[in-house]
C-alpha cells in the first residue's frame, strides 16, 4: 500500500473511532458520535472542527492537517453532517481532501 493511502486510512480510522473503543488507548479517536450529539449551531460547528483538527494532529502525526470543516449534507439529510478534512502528507505535497458523512445524534437505526 502506498504511503498516501496509509495516511488517508489513519485519518479515517481516527475520525471513525470513538473514545473508549481502544482498550489500551481510551483517549484515541475523534469521538464524532459524542461530539455531534444534539443541536449544532455555526459557533459549535467551528469549535468542534478545531477540536477534531487537534485530535487528528495528535493521532496522525504523519498528516499535516490544514483545515477541518463541518458542513451540511448536500443531499439535504438533516441528520447527517459532512466532516471535511484538508491535509497534506508533507509540507511540499499538494493538499488532499477527505469528506466523511457522519450521522448526528448517534447511530442511525433505520
């Protein structure tokens, strides 16, 4: 597997891991499900984006995280937020973007 794919996989793994899922590293992950529970206004989105950026920088030191934003689902689904991460694998590389849909308020049962 190529180095850029490894870094991308580590970012996805961190985003999709909630606190407490790793026995030996209970503080690993972005804890998105917990962070996105409840209503989220613009100020809270910006604050959460900063927290997620910090968590990614800690958990994935191979990636240089440029920006993290939380956006609405382009399909109009209100219970889904899109986490957009712009990152680089080195200070000389072009930026890459990763967009992941996350169900707000917990897991979608249906």
